[in-house]
């Protein structure tokens, strides 16, 4: 079982990797996420996360990237989803209505608090989403 600090490190790695599509290093995590510990402590936590299969190091001296197992934990336990405002919902619906296919949608992220919305998965679940927000 992972302790809270390791879960915070994993959350930060996933958020940064999704934003940048670049491996994430310990110093960057400490600077961007104010984890309250040193980069050396974060490196130790990253080593433990890697040993458990939640992150991987693509090559020596690179930062870390989430694995499928890491993404699954993030989605199941660490991510928070805020309800969409009516303005956000309209903007997404207008964006998706104008797309010809999934390639037109591409990949974008909207940030609000610590929430992320990925257009590609919204497109895939468009009819379901419409019924959720029909009220």
C-alpha cells in the first residue's frame, strides 16, 4: 500500500506528464507542486513507485512516466472531477459538434482547480454525456 506522500508524487507525475508529454524529474515536481520535501526524498518515492510498477524510467537519466498501472490508480483514486459549468458544457458541445472525426478533436486539456477533461474520451462518450447533462 502506498502512503499519502507517494500518492501525491504519483498524482504530480501524471498531471505533469499529461501536460508536457515529457518524462518528469524530481526537481521539477518539487518546484511545481510544492510537495514539502527535497528532490532526494521525491527520488526515493519515485524509486518505490517504479518498483511497484506505477511509473517507469524510459532511459537512464530521464525523468519518469506513468505506466498503465499508474494511470489506473490515478483515475480510480487520485483524480478529482469537478462538475462542468453550463458555459464549459456548451463550449465542449460546440467544439465537438464542429468536429468531422476524432482526428479533428485531437487532444486538449482544460484546467479548472485540479480537474482535467480530455476531449478524446468526451468524443467517444458523447451520446452518454449528452444524456447526463440533459437537465
